[in-house]
C-alpha cells in the first residue's frame, strides 16, 4: 500500500506546513527543554514516518525538514549556530542528542519495508515487488542511503555514521569515548527532573564545547584569546575546567563530591570505606589514595580523577 493524497489538480505535493505548526506548539508550551526533546524524539518526528515511508518524498523536502528541526532544537537549547549537526543526530549513548535525521532515516526505512515484499506469503505481493515502481523506489532509496562511500541501510549503520561524524568534529572529538559508559548519558534523553531547564541547557553546552569562552567566541576571527583571569593560556573550555586558578576551588569541590558519591554507593553494596586520604609508603614512593575499600579479604585503593577532554586517565587510576 502506498499513501497518496489527491486534490482536484491531481496528486498533492507533500508539504511541511504541519511540521512548522507542531514545532511552534512545542516551542510555546510551558515545558523544560529536555521535555521538548522527548516530545520531538518520540512523538513528533514519528508522525512523519507514515507519510514519507508510504508516500512520496524528495531529498530537498527531507533536508528542509531536518533544517527546521535543527533550528528548533538549537533554539530550545540556546546552542550556537555552528554547533555540529552530528551532535544533534548522534545516538545518546554515543554522546549526542538522539534526534533522527530524516534525510537518511526515511530512505532506509522505506527501503527496508519494500524489500520485505519479496518474502511475503502472498504471491500477488511477491509479484508486485517485481514492478517497475518498486524497483525504482528501492534504487532511489539505496542511492539516498549512500554517504561518502558508506552504505547506511540499517539503524546500526546510521548510528555509526553519526558517531563518526561527531567525533571527527572539533567540538565533538572529546566525546570519542562516550560509548564506553552509555548509562552515563541517560539524563540527556530521560526528560529528567533532576535538572531544571537552565541547568540542562548549560550541561548540554559543556558537553559540546558551546560555552561562550574567548577561544570559542572568536573562532575564525582575530581578537584576544588569553584567559581573562590572567593566565598565560588561551581561554578554552578545557582550560577553564581543568587549569585556570580562578576555578581551583570549584575543581576541588567537584573532586570531593565524586569521592563522597563513590563512598556512599560502595557502602550501600556492602563495602567498608575509608576516605581520609592516608599516606602509604611503598618501595616506589608514597601513595595517597582518595578511598580505601575493604570487603571480606579484598582491599582496593581508589583515586578519583576528572580528566580533561580527550585525555585518558593514567594507568592504574
């Protein structure tokens, strides 16, 4: 079955007027930005699937739809216009926002649906699969799913594509290890009540290097880039979070909060913990672990570290 709408002038051309209406309604609604993303991801965009998968679409139409969606998301999250599109479309577990890109998703879904006709239990449907219309549509879908030599026919292929695009961008390369800890990103998609709207927006900006520091704001332009706190280093997000003397006490508080959280969680699962930072002498020198954990005959020394972007923790930490 293919979905066509007819008017007195013939087959109606697909439009995106209702998408504009839906996005405007979500923008006006008294919702947190994370709640708007939930509506967009799970309710609004799936409403377009039936229309495009069973009907007609053009590459320009899907591209326009993606542009409208990205503009709305960047407005809700107050992201700069040059925030990488891959951040919006990459899977949440890969460090992105998990917003589907219709330009690639619709052809892949339509192609998958039509290929299923070949294995139908009905001989009539199997014969219909051989028709010129179906053959041409599959060819069109397959061509649309090719991006720089990659065949993006499956959901997993799309996820890998957007993750690769995100990690190859200047702002997204620090998220390259995000998939190693997928559960650490659940706050992005859960519409959580742990963060209010402004906190969620600022957290997303930190995630994608979108805070207006000097280096970020003067990208592609001339101007002063040294840290405003007097440091002899460029004012980057990594410098502010990890090195600047003005944020030293905030970094110490962040470290102590991590230690307290780990201590509480380990106590809850039956470990005995000591977090007084004792000095332990060993042949190689002195150790000053943040936490000593004991359970039965096991003893674990643990150091808590918040490493800089793209920097792996030292061995043994």
